[in-house]
């Protein structure tokens, strides 16, 4: 996939003409420590509401993704492969070459007002995190939530970002007029593992503070316990500690998801594993020998353990938050507005 399939012509801007085509993308860097080494590609998207393909197992049909690439830099991120559709690297490039759809709020408001739009549920955070650090600079989500609120359009958000609390008032306003589902992703609470595999994210403790704060303001929040990482975060004591912390934060639900390793993510994760835990490489090769997913027996074991712990700590395996809408992610692919011929495969 090439960039010209994603953008509409820009009136002005400095573009990387070798890759993007003249006047289609503005490249920008910021001289601040949090964005060191990061390049932002500002584009004006043609469309922002993307259809999930009919073959998908997702229970929602529409998504909004204002960013591509993610400074969270999670080594296991399934969405890494999507950067290859833009001819960008799925490793460091995914972490540092961030696409920003600068017209997302105005475009969404226009599409929500179309006679063709039927007011269906819209899921966000389904490809990369809409509350990654770039959102602090570009501030797209207030306009997006405001448009959804004004049209009383149901939506859900999945995030690792604490920046969502900046938009608490908007979320409360939207919650008063439509169905709003919020879920925070916390796969484990081990601080050493967090710093190693999720280096650009807020700590698990800070993410659980988001759950707690939302609950205090009457907005139920579920936790997607993902990923559970084989041999690194799946010991019974580790699972117990994580579920206990989730329950203490007041989560409405906890939904476990075992690590999956698709092309793009698999290579990057296995390289990380070889550097930090070389003794596990052969075990992973055996566990994931059949493809991207761990064996069903392993997934069922983890799910059973987490559900039993959730019952023990007084929270259900699925509740009012976004986890009830999440199933195993579908194979990666370009978004409808960004793919030749309008083909889309959208992921959680």
C-alpha cells in the first residue's frame, strides 16, 4: 500500500516526495525529550470511519484510528505489520514514524452527519493507541469525542494511556447521552517486565489509577489483561497479583488475552527475546510452532485461571466495559480509507 491511497491532496506542506507524492504529507519533528528521534507524518485523511470486514470475528463493525504507528513501542504489538503497508519499517519505524490524521475530528463530524451514517457503534484504540504520547501534542481526541457526543453515537475506547483522563469531562458528557465503553490494557504488574516490553507506556500502576478515577466518576471501566506473556507473566502468583490489582482498582471486568505473534510483531518480539531471555527462544519456537497463536490448551488454562481469580476477587470475566466487545484479533491489514480498492482488515 502506498501513501497516496491514504491522503487527500494538501494545500501546503513539506513532503517526502520519494515516498508520499508531492504535497501529500508534512513531516515534522519536535525538539523535546519525549519525542527525541520521532518523526510525525501529518496527513489529511480521505475517510476516518473504517469498516471491519464481514469475515471478521469482531462484534463491532466500525473503527476510528487517528494515528498509525505508536510511541508506546510495545515489543509484541500486533499492529506492527500495518506499517509495512506504508513501506515503513515494522520495528523501530513503527515506534518512531508516526502518521497523524490531522483532520480526523472535522472529518468524523462530517461523516457522522451524513445521511448514510446509521449511528452504529464505533471502536477506538483498535489498531494503535489513540492516547499515545502524540495525542498530547496533537489533541485530536477531544474533537473526536465531542463529535460522537453531539451525535449521541455509541463508542468504545481501548487504551494504555493515562491521557484519557484529560478528556474526563467529555467522556462524562458522552456517557450521559449514549453508550460509552472504556477499557484499559494491563497485562501484568511486574515493573521490570513492563520497562522491558512496554518502554513507552505509563506504568501498570498509573493505568490502574485511570480505572479507579473513571469508576469514581461513574464511568465503568474494564481491563483487558493483555498480553499474558508465556513463561514471563503467566505463573499463578503473577496472575494472582495482576488480577488482585485490577480488582482493587474497581474494574468492572477482566478479560485475559494470551500473547499472539503475527508476522511483523513476531520477528521484533523474537529478536527482543533473544537479547533479554535467550533461554526461552526454543520454548517459544515450540509453543508457537503452529502459527501466531499459542495452543488452545494453553490459552484455555490461562483463561480459566484468570476467571477463577476474578471470581475470587469479586469481578466478572466480562462486564459493561469494552472487553465484552473484544475477541481474538483478526489478521492485520490496511484500513478501509487507506487501502487500494477500499479493502480493510481492522484489528484490536
